[in-house]
C-alpha cells in the first residue's frame, strides 16, 4: 500500500521537481502572516464599537444609537429600527442604519456616515427617486 507520495524527501526528487518544490516553499515563506485581531486596518478608519451588547460598525453609529435611546426616553422618538433594508428594482438594496418613528408619527431614515461614498450617493439617489423618502446622513 502506498501513501500517494512517489519520493520520500526533496533530496530524492529529480532536479526540476526539487527546484519547483523549493520555489513553492519560498513563496509560502514570503507570504505575510495574517494580521492579529486588533491589527486590522479599515478602509474608512472606522472603529467597531459595542454598546448594550450590540456591535456597531463605527463609533459614530454607536453614539447615534445612544442619542436615539435618550430621545426615546424623553418621548421625542416612539421607536427606532436598526439596519433596515430598502430594496430597489434590479436587486439592489441600501441598508440604512436607523429607521426612526418620531412621536408625531413621521418617519425618518438615517444613516451614520463619516463620508459619503460614491456608491452610497448613487443608491440614495435611486431610493429618493423610487420612493417618497429622504435618507439623512447623521
């Protein structure tokens, strides 16, 4: 019964195979090690934050969540939903950070953004074209 290997070690391989194996080993050694969990560098420099056991993508979003909770306790906000998807024709969707129902019954669509990306601008324009709503950046 064989173990599927034809050669016991690299030294017993023909020259061409040995050189290929050595090049492959060198490529593996040159590959950088994956970053540690805390070393992740984010594209937009956001810092994931946890508040009340809920993970938020950024500190800005977490602060806005805390602000909405205070407004709810004061009676300005009836309730709010997190990560509400808005669907567009063609299978595209925009997931807004907060859908807020105010005390007077009006609805506000809020997205916590440090900067508006081109993709977000396009999706917001499509949403506002197809639906009678306004997406606010907070």
